[in-house]
C-alpha cells in the first residue's frame, strides 16, 4: 500500500518517498527490537522469490508511470507554457502568456438569474470579463466554442504522456539490464557447482560402463569354461592317449 501511494502520486507530493524511507527505517528498527526482546524467533522458511508480489509491484510501477505522466501533463502549466513559447510567442519568450490563456466573455450574455447582483461592484460598469480557458471570443463566428489553441495544447499533452511513458520504461529496462538479478560472484559459484555436478555425473557414468564391461568379460570367461567342461564330459575318449605302432 505504501509503495502504491508513493509511486502513484509522487508527482503531486515529491517528498513522499523521503517520508516513506524514514518511516521504514524506524519501523525496521522497532520490529527488530520486538523480535529480539519480546517475541519468539520465527522459524525460517526458504523461498525462491517474493512470489506473486513481484508481478503486483511491477504492475503498480507501470501504472504509476502513466498516472504521473497525466498528472504532470494535465495539472501543471508546463505544457501550455511550452506550446506558447514555441508556437505562439512572437519573440520566443513567455511575455504575454497569461493574456494568451485568458478568454473573453460578454457580461450581457449571462443567462437570466445568473448575472451579477451588483453590476457596479467595482465602481464602474463591466462589459467584458476574462476567464482562464481556450475559447473563441464573443465577436467570432462561433462564440465560446473551443479554440484551436485548446486542441494544440491537448495534442501536445497526450504526446508528452506517450513520450514520458516510453522514456521511463526504456530507462527502467536499461537499469534492469545493467544490474543483474544475481550478483556476479554468486553466478560464478553456481557455474562452478554445475561444472562439478557434470564431472560427478560423468565419473558415475564411466564407473557404470566399466562395471558393465567387467561383468561382461567375466561372464564370457565363465561361459567358455563351462562349455569346455560340458564338452569334456560328453566325449568318452577325452583325456585318453593312443600309442602309435
């Protein structure tokens, strides 16, 4: 839950990770004191990884990138300022940005019952007021309709979301590739263990082959001796010597 709050809304409150770090440090030390002095030591259980929580945290991180991109794009003036500076500013500066973001409204166009109670509240009559939006002025052919500046800013905001998401995910993949999941010394140790296991299996297989060959050779000798004994018993003249005259 803490990871979700910190990552999903970090653009709105950048100090959240710092407070989360301080909270976790204090909580870890308190838990250590409780386990050492007040509770029985839990029985350790082997685990390959954190299981389904890895996929959950990875999904939350990806969603956090998208949410922060929308927060930066739609709740700040970063995109409107950039659009004005590079598209509408006559000299490439921010001079006139506030006037560019304000639309015109004719007070005579108020609906019945919604006009100001005191039209002379400022001491003089007001015919035109300004409000923050991208709308056509009342003297245009389409008064109070969304202007082209609005669509330009919206397009840049959506483009920023896409670019921001891809850049952050690309950086995440690069960091994931640069930092291996298994340290180098442990991977070397695992590789050596695999080599030792392969050598052990090879020696066992060679020992089995020698045993089988030895049994086969001793079995052949026993069969040959048995066949000779059988032949001798079957021949009545076996072992008799004849004298030539």
